[in-house]
């Protein structure tokens, strides 16, 4: 039976992903000097993360948290300029959730979030989500003013240069995945991939789009072109943890 995975869509995520992303962001966000600290992040280090539904959900949670980190300064500025922060009904312990959900709200062009079937709703996520959506016009206007001020066509302009260069380099690197040999053999993985239309080649120098190679030094590692990353992560081989992204 084929496993399903949480799809990456521009209509929002299940509540558990926002909670986990906020928890991750709380641990990695940039701490500012007290004289520059206009947005305050409370201490919610004791609150546990929710269980990840699958490997795809784990990846999406980390991706959302790191996207919020990339744009932390911009997101804080939007909250302040729109007067959406501070909000007496949202304590500092939920500021990380506020920032993470604001990133997602602007990423889906301030459209309303979809509620997923059989989703376990989380009160804090519902509260913050409703609050941000009620402020969407002011938030969108604040983002527009910021882009006009900096003559920026998109929010990518606000990524720090060091991070932008790292991302450019990473986007060209081949994708390496481990074969979970406790669940599947190399031969069965190759057969599964070939049934999905991929072709095995001898080395990365032979790569085309729908190709892959076995690592020459480690035979439980496969290498794919960088252009296949998103398609790979939506395969049931990843949902079942038979392949693991390195």
C-alpha cells in the first residue's frame, strides 16, 4: 500500500507543522542586542515538539523554520510597521509561531489557509492564524512599503548576501541519498526508480535530468541531479524512509 505524504502547497500546512517549525525557529533565531530588540521572543524551551507524521513533514517543518530565519529582519519589520505587533492577546512565548506563520502567509500571497481533513487542530496555531489573517491588509501594505523603499521586486532581495551565495552554490550540488538497507536493497531501489522513468548512469558526468548514479565509494548511497530534488522528496520511497536525504 502506497503511503501518502504531506504535500508542499501554497495553501498552508497542518497545525503540527507550524508548531514544530516555531519550536525549531525559537532555537535558531537571531538574538539581537537589548537596545535593538523591538520584537521579543519568550522562553518556550520546555514545550515539546509534536511527533512528525512522516519524513516529509519533518523536512517541511525545518524548511519553514529556516525560511523564517532567512527573512527574520523583514518579518519583524512587517509586524512592527503594520502595528500587528505587539498584540496583548499573543504572549511573547508565541512570537516564534507568529513569525513563522507570517512568513507562510506572505508566501501564499495573504490568501486564507486551508484546513486539512482529519487534521489535529492546535489552539495556539488557530489563534495566531486567525489574528494574522485579520491583519492581512495591513501586513500586505507594510510589505509593499518595504519593497518600494528598497526597490525590491521580491522578498529574495532581503536575504543576507552570505546566505544567498550559499544557496546558489547548494542549488547546483548533486543530491545524495542513503539507502535504508534495513528496509530495502540497492537492487530493489534501482528497479523502483527505473519503473518511475529514471535511468541509471555510471557517474555524475553522465547526468541528464531523469538520471541517477550509485556512489563509486559507498554503494548504499545514490546521487541525483539537483534539478530532481523536489520530485524525489515526493516519492513513496522517502515517505516510507527507504531512502533518506543526506
